């Protein structure tokens, strides 16, 4: 059993920016000859999330609209009273969506649906450089 970890960075625009990171994950699997196991994809930060989605223009509008209905930007958040940074909504959205996904790797491939991509969602109220941690646990080709 092997554990292999990699970190990489992505620049985001904040404000519900969604970035497809599928290619980086698949490249990691290919570069390290990862055969079979589990791939954990984790975002380091409390105002962003990792999820899976069909990465297409309609959903790129639907998801922010859905989140605005659940955790609106203009609502009063106690977090903002404490830190005065105006991103309480971003913390709420991140909590709802979660910081990670775990995906199977089988026969040197990430198991996912045809239209299923892995995305980084940045909810913060400013541009950021985000660090994503990939951690594979499983078997590696020799």
C-alpha cells in the first residue's frame, strides 16, 4: 500500500469562480503510474470547496444562483461582525459544499462519469491563489 501526496496551486477570481481541475488530477495519476486505490482531493482554505459537476455554462450559472438562495452575499453574518472582512457568506457556502472529494482510481484511471469533472469553487470576495492537495492511497505500477 502506497501513499503519494502532491500539492498544486490555482489562481481564482473569487465570487463563485469555478475552475476545472480534472486534468491536473489525471496527469498526477499518469505521472506516478497510480494503479488502483483512492484519490483524495482537498482544498486548503475555509472559503472554497471541491466538488464534481458537469462543467458546462448552464451549471456555471445555476450553482451560484442556488448558493445565493441558501447563503446570500448580502445577509448579515456574525463572522463579518468579528473579522470585518465581508466574507461570511463564503464560509457558509464552503461549509455546505465541503472541502474535499474522494474518488476511485482503477486501472490507472480516475473513475468518473463521462460528463463529470472535478472542480474548485472559490467563494471568497477577492482573487486568491489556492492550494489543492492530492493524496493517493493504493497500489502503484512498478
